């Protein structure tokens, strides 16, 4: 590898696998990555090389589930995934002491609320993974954390016990009712918001779920931050494949912003969900009525504090 | 080693510290890559294409991985040349990296106007006229599909600036040598070979094209044999013209193959995505390759391919 310059903020490291575990139907891998873990913030991701199938060259992006910066496991980093394609299937067979080529930390992290204290974290499937890291950081800043964790069924519920450990109240929602409330996270969201006196919402999970959460929050004037997912080649900001249509802060128009650079965390009220997820084959010419955030944004200036 | 190896190359007056550049659309203007790489070790950068007006680009999905490669359909998203000069131009001026600005346009006049904006940016050593992007609204905007249309663009850009102009060509033509010839006749200083190949992918689960734009540009190791063929054909026909070879390069051996086929330098594109250090590692590898064989410079490899074919035999004939 080339000599590192002084200014580089993104690290490429060969990382030893510390452990590879199952969590329901999901896999989690913990790697020794001191330089990356040291800089990692909740909402950021890493790009992992999957040399299993030489036919597939691109790295796979994974959001950071845990990063330990101090204590007994200092310098480790954990990510979660479902074995779906050739890359993740190769990763699912990895063993402790194997070595992974990892680039990170990448992307913009979740901002923390400046003044408000009551945070509701909403996660779907293994997309919930970064919320546990976020919950820790929020609690360390004296915030109240409540969680809604949803999935299709019990086996797809990501680490419900850990959610209970990290938050004041937890509601689990499964579509088949195999555990917790029957239904989707958006079905239990209104009840949780009023019960927990929620002031800000964080979301991570399938894009359709994020859209429902963000639209609920916008309608009820609750600031939300969501971590989105879009097909990505480089993760470094140069390929421009992972863009999401985002309304400008003053509502004067919109831009295709990169989920690897300006995201993956966006204000839920500023993502133009209909254009992004709804009209992929029939692009809309102008933002839909009522979606201008200059008059409808639920996020007053100064709500979020960047760290 | 007995002989000192230099990695520097000279593209007929353009000096580069190594023969390995970051390819257009795969390296930004260097600013993002500087987060993961020491740019001083890069041979040069070809920026992402810039147009006269800002372009938002195509809807997502814009990317799909394919066998030994990937398809992209970005649609030339860029902030427009004024914003480019203000932001990227300032970065190029202080980066110290030899930079080619890639320009694109829907008309000959637009190419010339964009060139006029970028020609005075300090640090710009060349202009790459991207006349071969496959992700444009109409096929007649792919000027490199027609020798005369290609020459019109190159001629207009050359007239407006003294900065050396490289024409970026596509392999999606019957006779790339004919297009190359007309570009050089119109004043191109050099040629960049090749752009992505027009392709598509289908999602059998959803019965939909994998890309929102239906078709896209194929890149990565899958296209390397096509790119090598083009570099070889063109360099045989136009041996004096500097060629920047590109298409699927991911190792030092790949780069050496392009130099042997006739390129003076190479550009690395898709490989940056999975190996952000690719440009630097490949240059270092070329240095080791030269040292191991007692060669002193990348120029020692250029066109050294032991091939019997005459240029005439390589050019497709009609009928």
C-alpha cells in the first residue's frame, strides 16, 4: 500500500476478524480496525472487499453496528448483514483470524440534538444495526433513548435484547405477530411518540419504511434523521451512483446528493421520497405540492448539532 | 538495480510524474480521493466531465455490478462549468497534480464554450473532450460515433485554446482508426482510449432493466481486451500520437500491457472504486516491472509488442 499522507481521513486497513456470529437470520462480524474504529461515528459505514467471487469486484457497504474506542475491546468494529448475494454469502463463511480489506469510516454521521432530549430510534430488519451505536452515543450525552424495532418475523428482528438494554422503553413489531406487536413500525410509531414524549426521531432500515417514518414525522412536525441506502460503487464520493434527490434547505429546488458523502444520513423532511422511490420510471418535473420545506419543514434552524 | 528507473512520462510536451492517471468520472477532481490517498503520488487526474450548465443527471438505480465489471448511467451529473472553475478549479490550482479537465456538451458550440472557461485554470495541463459518453439523451450526441462530427468538436475546442486537447473515443464504432485520424487531423494533441461500452442488464425478478436509464456504460476488467485492441489499432495507424489507454486496468501488469500495445500513459477508472490506492500501487508496480527487466522508463515499453500484423490488416474493411 502507498504511504499515507498527513491529511487522509479515510483509512484502508487489512483487518483481522475477531469474531463472526449469528444474530437471528443475520450475521455479524467484529474486526480489529483501530484506526477506523477510532474515527467512526454512528451512521457512518465501511466498504468491505469480498474477494470470494472474482467475478464480483466492488466492495460491499455496511453500516457500523458498533465501534469500541475504549475498554477491553478497544479498536474493534462490528457490522451486520444478511447473506443474500455472492458477496455477502462469501462473508457469511468468514472465520476468526481471517483478514478483511476494509475502507472507512465513510459518510456523514447522525447529528445529535442540541437542546431536545427525548430521542426515538426506529429500525427495520438488520437496517437497525447502527441504531445501537447511536443509542450509546446519545445516552452518553444525557439524552433519553426509546426504540422501535420491527421486522417481518421474530427471526428477522435484530438484537431485541440489546435494544431493551439500551433504551428506556422498547416496542417490538413483527408483521406476522410472532413477537411484540403485530404490524409495521409505523403502526406503533404514533403511540410511542406520545407515550415517550418524543422530540426527535432517528430511522434506519428499508427505504420504504424510512419514507413512512419521515412522512409521519413531517406531518407531525417532529425533526427526523434517516440513514438511506442506494446502490453504490465507490463509497468515496467519486462515482456518483448513490445519489438521492434532496430538497434544498430554502426549498428553492433539489439536488441529487451522494449518499456516501452528503449522506447516508439525511433530514427525513428533505428527502424527495416520491421522486426517489415512487416514480423511478416516470420522473416528476417539480416537487409535489405541500412538500416544500421552506414553509413546511419540521426542523427549526439550530435543531441539530454537528460533532 | 544497475539502472535508475524513472516513472515520468512525456505525452509530447505534457510531463507526468508517473504514467498512471485517475480516469474521468472515477476520481472526481482529486478532492475526495485526497481523503484516502496522497495525490502527490498520482501521475495525473482526468476530472469528471463538466458541461456548460449544471446537470442533475439520471434517476437511480444508476449502477449495477456485472460479471467482472459494472454498468453505470449517471448522465453527466455536474455543477456546471462556472461552479466547477470556482470550486474544482481552486482545488486543481493548489493540488499540484497535472490535471486534464474533461469537457462535454450537446453541441459543438457548447464544447468550445466550456473549453474557454477551463483553459486558464492553473494546473490544467490538458483538456479531454468527452465526445463518447454513452449516457446521453440521443445517440447523435455521441460525436465519436462519426469521424466528421468528432473532428468538428475537436476543431472547435482546439481553435479556442492553446491547452493540448485529447479526444476521448468509443470502441462502439466500426472503425475507431478512422475517427482517431479525423480527430488528429482536426488538431487533437492526443487520444484517450476508450470510454465505457454501451450495455444493459436485466433484473429477471422484477422484469425490469437493472438501470433506471435502461442502458449504461460498461466498465471494469470485462472491457480490457476491447480497450487493448483499440489502443493497438490506433497506435499502429498513428504512431506519433500520444495515447492515454484505459479500460479495465486494475494491476501493474494490465498497465504494462497497454503500454506495450502503444499507450504512452494509462488511466485507471473502475479499479479506484474497489481499491482506492490503485493509481499509486499500479505505478509502483510498473516501476518494479521496469527495474526487474533492466528498463529505465515506461517509454521503453511503448509499442514494444512483438506483433506481426500490419496496420492495414487491423482496420476493418467494408463489405
